[in-house]
C-alpha cells in the first residue's frame, strides 16, 4: 500500500503514528482496519472500544515490518480513500491551488500549513503528488483530516475564478500587497514554477522580497510566507494595533 | 559517504546535481574529485577545464549507482568538509540558532531560507542533523555554499548574546513584534520545541498567529515566517510605503 497502484486498487491508504491516527479518529474518514500494539491500546482505551471489531493486536516488531516510516510506531490504520469531489468556493474565502507539486513532503507540509492558517480547500493539478502517499500523510501531521483536496485540470478550474494570486519571482512585493477577503493562491512546481498556460489566469503576481543569495524558496516555504501575509492584520484594518 | 561515520573518516562529503555542483564551484569549498558524464562536461566546458586533474568521466548509469539521490544525475563532486569554527557575530546582524533539528530535509530547507533572507550564520546544537548529509546538501539547493554553520553547545553560546528571539507557541504576535537591527532567532526541535534549559536564555518569545486547526508548524516553515517578519519594512521605517 506504499505504492500508488495498490492504494488505487484497494481504494485504501495507511495512516501511521500515534498523533496522526488519533487525529484521524476525530475526523470523518472511514477506518477499515486498525493494527496496534498492546501498550498503545492500553493508553488509548477509547480507541480500542470504538474499533474493537476492526482491530488487530501485534507486537512492535510486527508493526515496524509493515510500516513505511522508519521510526518506531505503535499504531497503523487502514483507511478508505475519499472520492475526488469538487470543492465549492465562495468569494469570501481563500483556497490554495498547487501546480505540479511533486514532492510528497512538500505537499504534506503545505496541507499542514494551510490548516494552520485556516485554509481548508486545496486544489491540485492532476500531476501533483498523491494525497494518500505515506509521506504526504505523515508530513501533514494529521492536517489531512481537516483539509479537503481536489485533483483537477487547473486551467479549467482557475478560469472560473477572478482573483488568482500567483507566487512568482517578479511580482508585486507581498509585504505591501493589499489582499482582498478571498481568492486563490497559486503555487508552482518546485523547479519550474507556475506552468506557462496558467500564467494568463493570474490576476496578480506576488513576490517574496529576497535579500540574500538563494535563487528561490522551497514551494512549501513560499506558500507559508504568502499565507502569513494574506492573513496578517493590516494598519487599515486595525489602525490602533500596529 | 552517505553515512556520517565515513564522511567523518574521509573528512569529505558528496555534492550531487548540476545546480548544486555549479554553485559549489563558485564558492570556496575545496573539491577533491569530480565525477561527471560526457554530456555534462560538454555543456560546462569551464568546469572541465578548471578541474581537469580531478576529473572522472563516467556514464549516467555508473553515476546513478553512486548517487544518494533517486533522480537522474549527471555530476557528483567529492568535497572537503570544513572545520567547525566559531562565527563572529556583531550586534547589527541576525543569525539563526537551531536546537535539535533532526530532519536533514528541514536543516537543508532552513539553510536555503536563511540564504534567501540574507542570514549567513547558523548555529546548530551538537545533536542537529549533519550539515554534510546528502539530503541536507540537496535540499539547501546550493545555499550551503554561502551560509556558514557552526555546531556547538547552544546554552554556552546563547549566554553570550543579549537578544534572543525564541519561536514558541505562546509568545508575542510576530506580526506586531518590533524587531531590532540584530539578534538570534532560536528555533526548537520538530516535535519537542525549544529545550527547557534554553528557554531561560530567550529575551523575547515570538509566535505565529494560528487561525486553523493544526497544532504546530514545520520547523523550516516557522523559520521562514519569522524571517519574513523580521525583514519586512515597518510603517515606522518607511511611513510612505505601507
């Protein structure tokens, strides 16, 4: 189940680690199987009670043999994949669109960051990393349970929305950009940036000021800095605060 | 050389990938060996000329067999490690101190981010990931050639500096914090945060406002958002700009 083709066939994916599994059980994903060690179940009795008919008790050694992560784990869940469904967006909210984010660690970190800033809708191009890849699930640190992700053709999708901020190298300074109440933040591929055919759909290019020698920022880092600037309190909004 | 003990013994490390190797050759690291494919050398004749006595020409297949990265590479350099030397800091500059950052990808991304914001001095606790780990070098995207890194006991180090901003969960809002002209930004471990014995050395705790459900941010993400706030133009500095 560490390979996409098996996940697709089984329509299931793995969630590993105490924190991720506990967050998972608070959300609405369907857990079809829980594999856990005895110490985990003794510490989490309500989990054992809730999922008693879906439970396999194993040793830590057996669990580690199944695990995709290298650290010692005490629990692992088999979870039903969600169907890929469009997300309704209204004009007073922000969503993030990802163009060819191929590194699973980056996708997971972006999901975690979106969750931190209260962005719960993520639109991915078809060639982004798979949401159910073990590294995406792991690096999202439980946030995949709260952030909805929809894979689609980004060009057709973005055409429908008038406000698209594109994270780019030669745009308006993000520190002085006036962001509205909603819109889509478009983040491009780790090395190539935003695809040429999507550039025409950007309503405003926005850049993070560079003071040093690096040519670019990591895609998840750029997403976070953009989000932090979108959601900061501006002097206009709260003149007394700054 | 993918294992720390061999890197330590050989006092050398590997740099892979065209971008990283080209940036390396512009810096002051000593390259003791360059392994490259013929197509790479044809496209980079000045490299071939400069390092002709240290050159091994191999096929792409041979190179991939040596590589620690999974993608197709065309060049790999064997580079002399630098000795671990203290960095002189003056009071008008910023440096970043890392407490137990154990993930090599995070360390590399922090180095790249520091380089973007013009911070060229990084102080690591002894138990941080190894600077010369292939994943650190790779995820720094060439920035390891510009950012100096010093491993030391952080408690003794921080005691010497009066201005230490600690990235923490319950601190002053980073959006309204008035940062001075210099200081140290202290970032804690990925899961445990800043060590208890270092907390007393923080002169100001600073937090990134959270709007959503995630419990925490990735350490490299937190570093970037802090840096972006330290180096933004404040209304006081440029009243006309905002």
